[in-house]
């Protein structure tokens, strides 16, 4: 159940600010740059901006051992941009050849058999993780991950089965790294530092090309920390004697909070999100699930928020813990 809750919270927050509305592609809120939080830019671009745009995120938190063989597992989740381009062929084709590709001109939209196809940017979810790192003084773990570039063409046919155009989906290759460090605080308490960095190379001239940069940027980036044989310590409400150690944890770009069931005393998972949350975020009962039609995102009317004293708020009497499912992956 905890894994299911963790996944739902991650997905709800992952798409925060990512507002896909293909039917209104010219809307100001849906311009190419998007509104995503948690961007991790290519390192070369960050250096060119004098570190004005981050190429890394870091989460630091405290872990208290319960067993001698404790370990921590760290994973990263983010959105990867994908171009969905629509191309119009200059002459009707009976078949679509992929080698060599037919000539086509990318157009904003193309109507085929009553269906409107639009050039647009979508997103896919990606994840990578480090092998479990033992909780002992100065232990480390690191992994480099790569997501290869890809390109796929699909014919758009008319009623006579002739090719009028093509739909092209393409993504750029991404390269990144996750590094985990364990530092002793006391004999049984350790600081966990987890960092994700974007190492994607930029082609010549790409530093001035907004689309080229965003296609190589991690968006909505989250870090998920899960412990075995140990408990995480709340940074928002640390136990007595831990206040100074909690204040010494310096996260960059994300904020770690406990995830799970507070009534069960769950303390073995933390979500480091670019959006500020409280410990034990829950999916609000008002959520009607993940939207399958992106138009519903904006067309759904906001629901009334119950009084803070209402007891049926996802296991918490505090409405600040609620997270609404409002977005989807196309």
C-alpha cells in the first residue's frame, strides 16, 4: 500500500506545472518552454549562464539506524520532453518509406480524415536508481545513466489509404549521474546526501537555442530515498535533540519529506520534491483520478476545500498534507 501511495504522490507532483492542452496550443500558458518545476539543465548550459540555471539538485536528510545492516536506495524521477511533429508531404504517397525518409514539411497542424494532428511537445517519464548503499561512515554510491535518443515516424492516411503526411516523435539523448554519500553524525545517526546531475552534451550552437536546451533538460525532477533497517528523521519536525542536525541538512532545489502512513509510523521513505510539501502528503479524496482527456485539466471546476477540522482528509486532519491528482502523461 505504501508503494502505491508513494507512486501516486510522485505522479501527482511530477506533472505540477506541466499543463498539456494540445487543442489550445497557442495559449500563452502552453508555450514551448512550459511551466515545469524542478528543471535540471545540461552542465555546459549552466556554466554558460554562470550557474544561473541549475545543472544539479541535491537532497540531504538524516537517517537513524535500527539494524546493523542498514542500507539506503536512491532513485531519480523526471519528465523528458518529446517532440510530436506533424509533417505534410508534397505529393500523395501510397506507402511511407523510412530509408530514405520522404521529404516533408513540418506544419503547425494537419487535418486528416476529420482528425486534427498538431505539432506539439509532450513528455515521457524516466527513472534511474543507484544500487543500495550501506549505511556506514563515508559509504558512497554512484551510477551514470543514459537514455538514448529516438525517432519514430507514422503515416497519416486519408480515406483512400494514401499518405497525406507523417507524425514524427523524437527525443534527444540524455546523460546524467546520481551520487549518494553517507556521513556520520553520531554512532547511530547519519546524514544522507543524494545528488542528481545533468551531464548531457550540447551540440555546437545549441546554447542559444531554447528548444535544443529544453529537449536535453530533466523536468519536474524528484529524488526518492528509501531505507532498509533504518528510519528517516523529519526535517520539518525533528525529534528533541535533532534540531541542530536537521538544520545542518542543506538541500538544493528540492525539499525532503516523509512519505507513508503517519498512523503506522512509516519513516522508511522520503520524497525530495521541487515543490514544497509537508510530511506525509496524501492524495485528496476530492481527486477524481488521473485525467485521460487533457482538456479536463482546465475544464474541471475547483472543488470546495473542507474546513481544517474535517477529519476525513486522507488520514490527516491537516489540509496542507493533501495533494491533488490533476495532470497526466500524454
